[in-house]
């Protein structure tokens, strides 16, 4: 009886943990937690601040209960923390239990409370999908960033050689020149920089046009293309996995139906056998 009750309780926990209303309630609590973090940055009356502290404590306890529920509902508890999202949630929740006042870790505790807003990513599947795709695109994006650094370095060297006499503040050395080129790449008053050098070198606009074309158009589109390619492959892989899971479910249901039919046929045969024996 106890085993049956525990099994029913576990089934109820799984049903509650995976229900839409519970997930929506968690999202609402995370949003409220984000609002409390923002409210604490203002100078509030004592009563309001005390209420926010009580609300923050309630949110912390709720997150602990929710994480415990997820752990209990997990089929393979040994692999629970091997999931990066579960590990992230565990660090945030356990870190939030650290008292904020009168501790040397006060800044860490406050930061962990701020990072509770990031739990929206772990709760909402679409956000997890975007973050996973972005993380998988980072290696290819790193090569593009390396190529961008080489371009920045070359153009900064050229700019420092030719334009240092025009404006020492913007082109004095290669490090300052790279900062100036970053300003140009982000279109932050870059025309002022260009017109200043054009007064001495009228054809220097070619330098800026080529640099902007490479950085703002080519490399940026390459970054976007890499992310889209990874997301496309992730979507195709997810659809393939969903089809496989659906096929497995169908096979399992067919096997169960066949087993039920076999049991019914056995019962029918067993019911006919005594009647035939009586006739004989």
C-alpha cells in the first residue's frame, strides 16, 4: 500500500510540475522577483521596504520548493544536476538562501538575487532553445571575431601611420586607433572623424568606406548567418527527435494494444474451454 501511495504521489507531483498553469505561475513569480530587485534600487518608505523583504523571502522559499519538486519528479535523480539548466537553477536558488545582511558575501548574495531573473530562460523552452543555439554558434563566431580583430588591427596601423599628425587624440597609437575605428564601426559620429582627416587627405574617405563595408556589413551578416545556420540545424534535429519519439510512442501503444488483444483472446479461450468440457 505504501508503495502504491508513493507512486501515486510521485505521479501527482510530475503532473503538477509539468502542468501549464504551474509553469505560468513560476513565470509570474520570476517577474515579481525581477520587480522586487528593481524596487530595491529606489529609496522607499520603511513599511514598503519591509514588505518587499518579506516578499523576497517568500519568493526564495517558493523557488526552493519548486526546485525540490522538480528533483522529486525527475526519473533519473543522479542525472538531475548534469543538466546545465538544472545546475544553473540550483546555484541561483541555493545562493539566494544566503542572508543578505551582516555577511561578507553581501554583494554575491545580491547578485544571485538579481540573476534570478535569468531563470526565465530555464523555464521557457523557446528561450532555452535560443540560448543553446547561440552557445553552439560561439565557436564559429569566434573565428569571425578573430578575423574582425585582424582587420581592425591592420586598419588601425594604417590609420595611426597616416592620421596621427591630423589628430593625436584619435590616432596617436594603434590601441587608440582601434578604439577610434570601433567608434566608426558603430557609426558614433564617424563622419566627424572622416571629415577631419579629409581636410589633410581628401581621398581618405576610401579608407572609411572600405572599413565600414567590411565590418558593419560583411562581418555582421556573417555573424547573423552563423546563428541562423545553427538555429536551422537545431530546428531540424529537434523535429527529427520529435518524430522519433512520436514513432516510439506509436510502437509502444501498438504493442500495448496487441498485448491487450492477446489477453482478451486468452480469456475468451479460457471461458470457452469449461463450457466445452461440460458438454462432453
